[in-house]
């Protein structure tokens, strides 16, 4: 399954496909990523999946009337929540209005989706004002918050949302720690001790960071596969392994266990 609006970025496609294929969308997501454009695309994709009226098959189907409106940005039940232009942050009234509006039934779709495009600009007051609606939303309401990083969010706010961390964006810019590159090098040596010590770096990661590192690692394996198809099998298997670990990280399996499974799994592949 792939999504035309993701420009063929495979890691992002795979990540969202897992969310959408699982069939049950959560009522609240925070989508993190470096690029506002990528965040926007993912937010719209999730919103389309919420309103899609296709009875069966993939959601979003991109052909039903709801998907078509969503793709054109004119679906009446997908509501951007914008801050007032002259303010640096979201005002608390905007969030209160959103919560009130969420108690009104959707117009056309089965769901009503609020997209907060500048989640980094939600003050602690705003987040506190949103807690109740995030915790006990009406069955038809969904919230998608786009943000550059988790830094601005209260733990209580984050804990009510599913966090999706977009890996490297389509410009190929590498962010962060260099973990993916270091692990790939260790993997290429085929020396089990090298792999174990490279994987250890994951042990101390917070969950969001862990998901980001695994996302980058998966993308690095896929890239490697493209540049040296001859030695492809191990890289395909490794990318699959990392996909499974990403699901575990999503399900809150500890960083220590995931680091262990990464090194053990890769060493099995190299035997
Ligand atoms: Zn549809």
C-alpha cells in the first residue's frame, strides 16, 4: 500500500501504512517531523483516513467523495485550528472553542477531525485546556497535532496521544545522532560484537527518540539495499526486523529490550 501524496518516501509510507492497516485509528495523534510540509502531508493523510467513507478496502481510499474533498482541502469535517495572526502562541480561547465545537455532530462524514498545524505553539495552559477533550472525546471527534519536536508538550498531554515520529524527510537531510550510520557500519563488518555495541546506544533512548532512531535505521537499510542489490537479502531482512521493532516501540516495549532484540536479530541474520 502506498500513498501518492508522500512522494514515494518509503520509510514514511511504511510507517503510516502500519497505522492505517491496523484499521483502528486513534482519536489523537501528534505527528513530529523536521519539515512542515511532511507534517502537513501526514496530518492530511490521517485526517482523510478518518473521514473516508469507503465501506471496504484501504482507507483513505482516495476516491470516495469524502477523500476527494479531503484531498482538495475542502472537507467540512476537517477543521484546521489556527492561532490568531497577531499572537505568538495559541490563545486558550481557540482551544476552548475547539473543545466546544467538538461536541457538535459532524456535517457529512462519520468523523470530525481537528488539525492543529503549529502544535509547538500550544502553551501549557492551552494543553491543560485540551486535556479533558483528549481524554474523553465524543466518539466522532479526532485530533491531529503537528509539531517539530516533543519539547513543547506536557507529559500529560503527550500521554493522551499516539506519537508518530517522521524519520528523515524526502530531502535526504540526516538529522540527529548518527546512530543509523554507525549501526549500518557495524552491521557491514559482520562482527557480532560490533553490532551489539552499536545497538547498545539505543538503550538510554526515550520512547520518541527510540522511534525516530529506528525509523532512520530502517530507511538506512532500505537505502543500502538500493545501492548494493547483490547483498540485498540481509538488508531486506534487517529492514523487516526494524519494522517489527518499531511496532514494539510504538507499543511501549522498553528501549533496553529493543536494543537487545536489534543486536540479537541482526546477528542471527549475519550467521
Ligand atoms: Zn475514501
